[in-house]
C-alpha cells in the first residue's frame, strides 16, 4: 500500500515528488516499524502518550503536542531553512559555495560520518527499551518516550540523507542501521558507549545528561559541514536534542533535591535506609557516565579529525564564531599528554588536535550543569560538592587508555586502582541498591520516593497531567 507522505511523514524535502526516494523509504519503513516493535519501549506500544511531533521548521510553531500511540508516531524528515548563498566556512574549500550534493572525492568520508551518527540513534532506544517498566512517574515515563521517538526521528533524518544522496550504498547502510544491536557480541553498535547497559533510571538520567550532550557537540560540528543537506539536517536535530539534555539535567537535579531533603529531615548522611540515593553514589555514577562519554570524542591526536576539517565536511563547535583563519595549518592547541608517570600540558598542531578541542568545549558545558546541581546542595547547607573527574580517568580510547588515572589526575599503579576503584565507580552493591529502588509509580501526580517532582509540567500542562494513559 502506498504511503501518504503528506499525512504519515511530515517533511519539507518533497518526498511526494521524488519517486526514487519514495520507493526507497516505502521499502525501509516497514523494516523500521518491525525494529521499533521489537526493540522500542517494552509493554507500552498500545498506550496513548502525550508526545511532541515535529511538523515544520518554523521557530514559532515547529511542533505539535497530542496523544498518539508510539508505532503511529509521525516520524518526519526536516532540514533547517537554507541559508542564502551559504559558503563553506573552513578548510581547503573555505569561501566556496556549500555543496548541495555529495562531492565524489568525499563520498566515503561523508557516508561514514552519517552512518556513525545514525547508528547512535536506534542504539539509545535499544539501551532504554525496558525502563518504562520501572518509571518513577507518568511525567518521567512520557519524557522517556519523547526521547525515544525523537531518537527514532533522528534515525529517519540520517536514513533520508543516505537514501537521497548515496544510492545503493546508502540503502544498504540504512538496512544495516536496523540490523546492529546495542551490546550484541556479533553485531554491536559502532561506538562503545552505545553498547553499555542502561539498567536503571539513575543511569538513564546520567546518560541523557552526558552522552546526549556528546551528541549535541557532534551534531553542532556536523552542522558546520560544507555538505549543505547534512548541515541543515543537523541544525534541526539540535532543536530536539535540547530536550534530551533537559531530561538528564533536571532528572539528576531532582534526585539531588530529594536526597538533600531526606538528609536535612533526618539529619544524617546515611540515607539509603530512607530509600534515596546518597550523594557519594551519585558521584560514582557521574564518574562512570562522564568518562565513557569522553571516549566518544576519539583520540587526542587524530588524522581523521584533521582530514575531516581540511576537507570541509566537519567543523568545530560554533565554527563561524571563531576569529582565527579557519585553516589551522600553522596553529597549535594545548592538549594533555602523558610524560612517563605524569600528565603534562603540551602544544600540538591544531588540526590533528580537533577532537581534544571539541572535548574541551564539552567538558566546560558539563561543568555548567554540574554547578547547578551543586547549588541545590548548597541551598540545603550540606557540605558536599560534585566534581568532574580528570579527563584521563577510566578512559578506553586515546593516550590515557593504557594507564590508570585517579579522579584527581594522578597516574597510579594497578594495585592502587584495584584497591580504590570501588570508591570511584559504581560497585555491584551500589548498582544493586539503586536497582532495588526501581519500582514503577504510575498514579497521576505521584513520584517515587527517591526523586523530587519537577518544577512544572510539559507544554503548560500540570505536573499531575495524564501524560501516559494506562487504562
């Protein structure tokens, strides 16, 4: 049966008028829906959920809210409005008109970048598919599903690029995006963080804060691309990505709020017996998710990063706001490196150091949100402060992957690591305790005892709105 694209798939890319693309998507869509039913949220496919659906790129009204069953969600395809006479802002093609089509010499590179970004989108849905069964409230359940369907829409965005611009190779890659599985030993997702488990809601909140924030920086870098359809696609994706990070930051903030309330009420640091997550355990979860997310930026010195920039296919975060020559052939950048058993700062050529520069932007952004959690603690008069561990801590990629680094930045031996890492990373006991708190709370306006209610509801609705209709 032909798909009514105007109704079923909101778009601004003339799907109805592109027969070749329409055929490709007609073949792909049933496979996507089969994947969604198998790997999407477990147990809620027939429920009405109060969701936001992208319907345009108009800044004043780009989304609509309403009840929909998730398999019926209208996954749309949108590119941000074109910039008139847009020119490439960096690299060897600086000043040339942006490319409306894929340059032949960069075809493989661009396909690889799009596939890698696209692979993260279904991966996070797979990691989170069981969380609905232990939701702390209907408000949080709805936000989980909003993140899930938008990750699905971001997959559609990447598949559109593959189908529209890469021919048979693109169609094969689009198929493969539905065949890999998060954590599968035989067909894992491409990036390591997307093969980690998300066993509980605390992990989920930290994932959406730290790992989705990596997504923000990757999308922002791709939004600078000389390949204009990729740039426009990523610019619109960033509009939705902001909500994902909001879920993480406010979710953790609400956990911190509830813990502090219990500490004040009972005048004790020993809050586990009162059913909340103690602050040191929250620090351990922070350490884990932050360090895993740092690996997503790649090695400190990367010829791939240099080549992407020189080619004009992937820029820096906020490239056009920078005041250098946007070529970087003679520039340097300060990076952290190992010098024996010490970590030192050294000047390195700027082009191959672009991963580290992007990681620095990310770290500064992470610190801003963490400062807001610390303000919650300070308002309660509690002597505790969250800190970001050293960038070398618990790393699996880059120059720190072969050494052990403490959270305060000391290179340590294996014996000290073995003795002390339970102080720094969630232990089996910590995970078991957090898991013991994960009981579903689905009465309207009610919240699990380990998390505070939000300050306000969604889209002007009250906090106790019926965000997911379970009856």
